[in-house]
C-alpha cells in the first residue's frame, strides 16, 4: 500500500482518482491545487504524487518544480493526469521533473498499472 497525493481542481476528478486508488488498497490524500499539494508534501511524506496540469493558484508544472526542489521529493514519482496532450507541454512536464504523463479521461486499470509500475 502506497501513500498517494491526488491533486486536481475538479472535485469529481479527485473523487474518481481517489476511489480507484483506494480500491487497490492505497492511502490517498487530496489537494485542489498545486500550492495546497506543496504545503501537504512539506508536512507529510508521500510515495507518489498524481496531479493535473491546469489548476488555479499553482499549476501542475510549477508544483512539480516546487516538489523537486525539496530534498525528500527528489526521487518520488510524480505523474501528471491531464487533458493536455501536446508534445511541448509533455516536454515541459518532463523538464520540470514529472515521471510520467497520463491523459484524461483515464482508464482505471491503466492508472493502476502505471501507478504499480512507477512504485516498483
């Protein structure tokens, strides 16, 4: 069981992601924007962060940069789960330190397989 932070400004998307992950036995905390995610990460250690790109306050790419600047998050997998599919945006995410990129709408089995893969 992994401790996962799910970050998305859409309450319904956070609920669907959390439901899928909890159903597989993971402990899930939720945040509605990148800043709240960074704040949560500073107080707790997560095994994986799963985040949207387009969010108010702090977007997902900026959040990845902030998390990667924290020593305890240098090696933690960060997956982007977003409607963004442009190669330039994916490259920007990779350059910021994102581990992987999944496009919404997500398939629960694919999400769990990807989570399993990045957690090893």
